[in-house]
């Protein structure tokens, strides 16, 4: 079981980090004997990337789909937006336009649309981001944090995953009533009581069934952040049909930690050592209970939600490193092995 204390490089702006291109993986051993493994991204021009130190030893990873990543550009209030021009938005009916292959910031075309899930007598909504040109056949169930399936950061992250060929479903776990970002912390428990665990679990199962039926030819993975990370452990623990082949847990909250022993597949576990909502003690216990092959990566100095909601350049670097880990994890667990 691999446990890694992540040490993202400093001195690189978030924008520059997100404009690098895919290259070989690297493995470095620091003087403190802290192991750092990243899927590095070589810049198209300029000096060596801080994510790939000059003293590093190249490790050739299995062949991966050579697709340039979309760039996340930081906007006001710490929010991000995608600067990708090669896309399709079915909601607007547009066909989209594909840029020149020389454009380093384009990804393959994706389609984005809403779907209706659940029984006809009790439906709920979901947001689908589907790869088109480079579709690899695999599907991902994306379990969001408390801000719900319409949140910009959540949809941006789903979009980034789809750009690497995945079919990503983000179900509305809160039935149109997510947590408001402006809400007082004092009202959290009252809000939480509106979303009973039994109903949420039933909706997660319905979304899983829908994905399994729609993409039966490919493997199924699940990723969960915060509230969704807790639900990820629960759905994996009751996966009696072995529907899931890959899972990425990102600082999940409020779940029975002993359920981890019932999860049949290895987990990718990502957290910050300053996260009070998913403390290191929880991560350590998960590591003890998880299936052999689980990988734990703890980022020093970071708190809750840094992977999908980075608010500083340092957090941006850590988030980029974590995204590479997630992408490679799903590549290795969901896609056919190539020689």
C-alpha cells in the first residue's frame, strides 16, 4: 500500500502550471527521504518545469492517450473557468468548432447536457459531460460536495475529466436544494437534515444503475469530494455486483470509517494534513482498513477542498498534482492495458 507525503513545488503560478503539456511520469527522492511521485507536464517552452526537477529520474508510465489538457484560468473570488474552445454544448444546440492541433490549450470535443434519473414517479436531475472524439468508453460517477451539481467548480472538474475521454455523470444529490455558500455555519445541521441518508443513498444507487446501463461496454469509476467522498465509501461498501473498478476519495466527510473494510477495490485517497473535516487520523485508519493496492497521498499545509477549489497559487500547484494522480489512477484502473 503506497503512502506518499506530497511536496508540490513552489514558485510556479497557477496559470503557468495549468499551461504545461503532458509528459512522462517522474519519481524523486528528496533529502528528507520523502517520496514524491507526480505525473509531470512538460511546458511547451521555457525552463524546466518545477514539477519535473532536473535531478529527477524519468519513469516511463504505460502509454496514455495523448491529449492536451484544458486550462483553468483563475477569475474573481477564487473561481475558475475553462479556456477551451473545442467543445460542444448540447444545451445551446451548438456544434462547436475545433481549433488547430497546434493550440496547446484545447482538448477533444465534449458534449454537456442534463439527464433525468431515478424512477418516473420520483425523478431527479443529473449533469452529464460526455467525451465525443476521444471517448474511451469508461464512465465516472462524480459525487459532489454540499454545493451541488450546478456549482461552477464541480462542473469545471467534471469537464476536465471528460476531456481525457471519460463519460462523467454528476447527480443532483440535494434535489435542487444544495447548501448556499452564503449560509451561516449555524444552519448547517438544519440544512443537512433536509437530506436524509436513505434518500441520498437511493439516488446514488439510481445514478450508478443509469451509468452502468448507458455505458455497459466500459468500466465504471467513482470520484467523491467532501460530502460526496463520504457517500463514495458507502456506495462502494454496498457494491455487491462489483460495478466499480476504480475510485478516488478526496477528503470525504461524515461516513462510517469501518465501512472501508468492505470496499473490494483499491482506493486513491487524497487529503491535506490541515483538514479538520477529514483529519489525518481518519486517513490513517482508512489506510489500515483499505484493500491492498490503495494509494494514500497527503499534502502538507493544505486544508479542506484544495483539490477542486484551489484559492492560492500554492493550492493551485497541489491541485494540479492531485488532478494528475486522479487521472492516472483512473487510466490504470478503468482502461484496457496497452503493450
